[in-house]
DNA sequence: CTGAAAGCGCTTACAG
DNA sequence: CTGAAAGCGCTTACAG
C-alpha cells in the first residue's frame, strides 16, 4: 500500500501539498494539483482513512439504533438514513438493539470511543435510556413522539390516530375498538390519546372493553389480540390497530373466527408497510413518509456533527390516510 | 477527553503498561492491572478507537452489501450478521446497493481505504461485479448460488426448488407453472434447473407457457406475473414462485381473477418471510435458515480477516419445506 | 513484568 | 501557493 510520502516524492512536492491537493484543491496551484493527481494515478494511491479519521478526530460514521432491523417500517427509515449519509460522505453503522438496553449501551460505546460521530435513535422512548442520561453527543430521534429538548423528526401520532377514528366515525361506525402495543410504549400512548379524543369529540362513550393491548407490535401479537376482539360478546364494527403488523394478525384471527373484513368489521393499521396494499383485504392505514423521516434525521444529525446551525429542532412531517378495502361503511344491523 | 498518558500518570506506570493492561491483561502484573483500572475508573477514560484502529491497521468493521435493506429476507440475514459481528467485537456498515454497481463500488471503496476489513456480499452474482475483479480482500458470499472460489454460505437452491415441485407432483399435480425472477438472476437460474429436473424425472412434458419471468422479486412484479398466469387458457393446477413476495402478489392476482387458492390452484413461495404464515391463505414455502446464514458468513469473514484457517470454504445449509394452506391436492377435473 | 522510544499516515498552524 | 515540522493517541519491538 502506498502512502502520502511516496506520492509526494513521485510528484516532487511536499506531503502537505499532497494532502491539500486531495482534500482542499482550492489551496493548491493547478500545476501542483496536476502533478499530485498524476502520481496518485500511477501509484494507485488510496488514502488511509484510518489515519485521516484519527488525525481529524472524526469517524465520518453514524450509528442507527433500531429495535429491529427486520421491521418493515424501520428498515425503510433506515434506507432513507443510509441514502442521505452516503450523499454526505458518511457511513452507517447498524445497531440492532433487539429492545435490549445492554445492547443499546454497547452501541453508545461506539460514540464514546470515537468510532461514531453521532446517533439516530428510532426507539420512541427516552425514559430509562442510557442515551438520555449521557447524551452529550450529537443525537436525533426519528419516528418518536412528543417533542423533546433533543432534535427529532416524526409525524403527529395523536392527530394521525384521530384522523383514522374520525374516518371510521364518518362511515357511521360508533363501536370502534383499538389494539395498542404495550401500555408504556410512547406510540401506543400517543395514538391512544388520538383515539380517545376523536371518540369524545363525537360524543361516543368509551368502552374500556374495546381497548386491547398487544404484547408487542408483531403479527403474532396481532393474532392473539385479534382473537380477543373476535370473542367479544358484541363485536365492534371497526378496529384501529396501531401498526400494520398487528392489523394483519388481527384480520387473520377475525377471518378464522368466521368474520368478514370489512363486511362484519372494518380494520385499519398504521405505517403503510409494503404488505399493506397486498394483503387480503388491502389495508386501510396511515402512510408515514419513512424515507423522508430517515433522510431528514440523517441530515439534521450531520449538521449537528459538523456544527452547522439547525433551523429547526423538532420536525413534524405530514402523514396520509390511505383508504383501502379493509374498511367500509358500518354494517346495517 | 482523557488519554492514555493521563491514565499512566495517575496510575504511576508507563503508557505501555496501560495499553497492555487494557488489551492484554495477561502481560501485566496484578498490581499494575489494579492501578490502571483504578485510574481508568477515576478519569472515566475511554480509549480512542480511532487511534487504536489506525495503529493496528484494522477498522474492526465489515460491510454488508445488500440489494435492499428493506427486503424481508435479506434483513433477517443481516440480523444474523450483526449478531455475530457484535459478539466478536466488530461493527457492521450498511451497504444498500439498490442494485447499482456504482453504489456497490462506493462501498468497496470503504475496504480499499481501510474503513472496513472485509465484505459480506448478498447479491448472488459475481458476474460484472467490481468485487470479483478486485477481490483481493476478505469477502464472503451469503445466500448465493453455485460454489465459487471465494467463500460462501448458502442453501442448495436447485434441490430446494426440486423438492417443492416434487411435493406438488406427490399431490397429483402435473400442470405446474413457475414464476421466476429476471432470467439472468442466479437464483432464478438455479431454481429453474430444479423445477425442470423434477418435472423431467416425473416424465412431465415441459410447457414453456408455464414458465413466466417477473421483472424482479417484488410483490408488485408478482401481481403482474400472476395476472399472466390467470389469463392462460388452461390454468395450471400448481404454481411455484421463486420467492414469497412474488407468491403473495401472484395470489392477489389469482384471487382477483376469481380463482381460489388452493382449490383452483396451489401456490408455493420461497424464503419463508414472516408474512408467509400470516397471508391468506398461509403460504407453503421453503424455509431458509436466514439467521444462521448470516452468522456463519460473518464468522467466516472474521476468521479470514484475522488469518485463522477456515475448515470449510463453501458451506451449504439445510432448508425446510413448510407446508401451509396455500397448497393442496389437485382439483378433480 | 516494565519502560523509553519509535512510529503508524495523515493534517495543519506557522513561516516564508 | 508551498514546505518543514509537530503532533494526533495509541501499540509494540526492544532492552532490561
């Protein structure tokens, strides 16, 4: 492997000039530039980025902390992050925390030991988070909930949930159930607020029996929760699930129990993952701008790392209500 | 940020001893070890990994080259890689190539500039690949096809495809269609060999009309290809799709065309993504040990990086045929 | 088991 | 616009 000294010798200039020609060509004469490039070419020189990073005290890497890289929704946000990072010359380190604080800690370690310049956190909660305690490094929360002192990019979960329930109400539904994630999950909390608010505004009495908590946001949990809905004495006419996986699992249970969607019960999800449009029936859901969330979060983080002033600290993006065949007007009794 | 010199001063030993105590405690006396640890504690010292990596000419990072991070199958393999990497003290850099050779090149750059120690390549083809040309660095092919001179971890795609078609044959099917990916895609090539072989062995004449090529491995392409199947004059009684996404899209088209699965036509996929079991009908498919593929590939790569002898160069893992409700005995004519 | 010292390959403040 | 030189924070061969 050739180094900068060999290049400087071959080009007949100093190593300083080589370094400048490579990183700040505007500081160097055309002639020097030409000689350096020629030498670089002839030696097939590649700069040792390990040295460069060490010298400049930057890793040019960021860490993504995701509860699961295999999540259809988060993996799309990740794609957005990766695209923006590559455009700005940064690499993305994958931090699959599997909801374990220990694993999360090991990734925070990367920033503390300089192997990463900052973190994008997908997990919506700051509570109990080592990050919150130690956050003296660049960080951006993506897909989170309420505004924090720390930078964030997200949609308004309360409003999005409210718009789904309002949509059900507009179809004549009054008995509207919901399947949340874990009670302490911030997404569940926010979306439940939206659910409650819409019903209150429509003067529909809340029936606690219609609020079911799933164990997590997986399809398997959706199946379990859905079968609880199916066993209710008086089946609700509509069901709002707090993500698409739960909705898919719930629909599977409802169908198995002999109900038709949407004839017996309308169902909606949240996120608009790729499968939503291909399910049977295709799923009514909230489309989150996942790619955009990722890109904006990444650019905000890199701005922070590079010390550029950020115009906004908490970015809230628009969502779309996507109506598909899993929902319809209330069945006549 | 404190450095090794401050630690050595506080501990009353040399920087060499601090370095040894931290990386090779067995080279250091118990007493020195204790003093160093105490100083580390008091200063809350974290080693600068940028310096360590530079010095040791290792990045302790590997790159994953994946056609799409958002693919349900590849993201599970990625999870396996990430788990094994973390266990061995390596980080994983995400390389979403989006099937672009230019983007792939930019990630190979990471190895050439020392920011990564090796590559795990998911794309099955070596053809036209910059990697194949330049491959003078540690690399492992995961989920690929035929054996290569380079290390690889995979299942036997030919056999897996053959076992699906044999299963259809055992149910009495004779008119068995298939939807492949692009004709030049190695997975398509191998699985088509298996399809042909099974039919030939059963003395079933190949009907070229029953071999349909999708534009890619997406659900949208499955929808398109499925509608071509649905328009055939004589509907096949079974359909083997070369991945689960295509199968899901195809089933959607078949249902829209008024056919029942499996009553009118049995359908099988490939990969056993999470959605397979939750689709309607649940999908018969080939289960690939995705997590294991990722973990083994990662360990092979790190062995290569660290210069450990590898017992095996081409690892072939077992697959499982998972029978679910999307397939059944041939319909009586 | 320990320390003094060289050096990894760059970047950059300084002087010209 | 350019070069000589210092130095980033470690690791490790060497000598003791």
